[in-house]
């Protein structure tokens, strides 16, 4: 059994649909990052889409500038998962739509007879296949969201963060609904295997340095029993059965992709004195980094 401190890392400060980016996040579920090779990304993404594990491709986000006619058509369909804005540009009116790969894929599949967005998306992601017989719309362009005005950035910039904390932390994080998640799975990961050091990795309790020796002994004893029981059960049962006796302080990796607007909601609730200390510990420094990068967030 080993005990580590919680941590976080920012994986992207702007939407990214690169296959390798999506693969690296999808592999968090299986903890199979060691299988990443130069050519593994498109195969992995194909596997995800064939198995309908589409939540993973939600981490790939792209903003497109589209002609007014296409914008109006999409708007009329009232899509749930696009951020859409029209605004006055330097010369003309601009129409921009931000969506993740899943949102674009599902919308495209429903309306492929009438919209021709596939070429631009297929250039950047193997989720989409472009065949030469399909019509091309040269007026569809990728938008660099860093160049947008602040009032647009808050809806159109998506930030991806990986947290390493305990299962209690992750249960709370996934309650934020306007976001996408990828989490290490206790169904697929067998902590009895070499790649996990044949042991449980736990997050150091926030109260460790301020509580009694007795509390620490109880925690260590129960954790050790959980590890012993898990190892015993997983000799004959799959991880999905053995996981029942894992303790809540088990380490988990969880990736979240959300718009700046949703991060504001998350910080209001989770970087607050009422939030759980494990939440506060990671959310305060993350909030500071995002406000340094996007100072206008202070006004929201
Ligand atoms: C200190 C604390 C204690 C908590 N205790 C408990 C508890 O005891 N039990 C418990 O079950 N949960 C608890 N929670 C979780 C809490 O109830 C929320 O589920 C969580 O904080 C997500 O917040 P949210 O729903 O405001 O925003 P999000 O899910 O992040 O959504 C963002 C915004 O989208 C909008 N939105 C999203 N979905 C809907 C919808 N369906 N309808 C209308 N508007 C929507 C709202 O404007 C919302 O602010 C606690 C949270 C905190 C911070």
C-alpha cells in the first residue's frame, strides 16, 4: 500500500481535437497509457466509437466559423450541446459554433444529407471520414478561440484538467453536469497487477497532520484490511467484484473538460469554504491559474 498527495495538471487551455489528445484521455479509464504509440490514436478512437464509448470523444472540442445559412439551419434544430454565437466582426457578421466531437458527430449523422461540415472536421480528427464524393464548403473555418472577445471566450473556450485524488473527490466532481469526464475504472483496473505495483495507492487524508495517532492507526489498519481483502478476492474474481471492499480514499484519476463558464460555476461551489477540504486543496490553486490566464473570469 502506498499513500500519495492529491494533485492536478492542466491538459489543455483551449479546445483540442487532436487524435493523440483524445486517446491520452480515453486511456485514463483503462490506465493503458503505456500502449500509446506513434500510430495507436486512430485505432483507439475507432475502438471507442465502435463500442459507443462516445463520452471519451467529448474531450475533443473545436470552434468553427460557418456561413449564416448553415448557422441558421443548425440553430433551428436547437442542438443541446453546441455553444452558438453571432457577432459583428471587423468586416462582416461572424457566426461561430463550438462543439465537442460527439456533438458534431451526432449532429452530422442526423443531418448529413443537408450539411457539409465533414471535410474540415476530418482534416483534424479520425472520428470523421471524408470521401471525395461529399460536398465541400470552403466557407467553414476553424476559429482560434484565444482571438475572440472575452464575452465569447467564456462560452467557447474549453479547459481540460486531470485530477488525481480520492473516490470521494471524484464522486463530487461528476455532479457538475455541463462537463465531460473520463475516470480510471475500478471495473477494468486490477490493482493486483504489476502495473499498479500489486498494491493499492491511497490519497493522504487531509486531516493526517492535525489528528490523533489513534485516528491514523485506525485509518492505516482499515486501509491495509481493504488491500488484503482486495488482493485475496481478485485472485478468483474480476476487479468489478473485488472493488466492493475498496475504501473511499483509493486514488483515482479523473479528467474533466468544461467551458470557462462551467468552471466559474465549479469554482463558486468547490473553491469555497463550505467545500470539502480535498476539493478546496485542488480547486483554489486551479482557480488562481485560470484567473491569471483569463483575468476576465474575476467578473463572473
Ligand atoms: C458544499 C456542498 C454540499 C453538497 N451536498 C450535497 C448533498 O448532500 N447531496 C447531494 O445530492 N448533492 C450535494 N451537493 C452537490 C450539489 O447538489 C450539486 O449537484 C453540485 O454542486 C453541482 O452544482 P449545480 O447543480 O449547481 O451545477 P452544475 O451541474 O455544474 O450545472 C451548471 C449550471 O447549469 C444549470 N443546470 C444544469 N443542469 C440543470 C438542470 N437539470 N436544470 C436546470 N438548470 C441546470 C444551472 O444553472 C447550473 O448552475 C453538494 C455540493 C456542495 C458544493
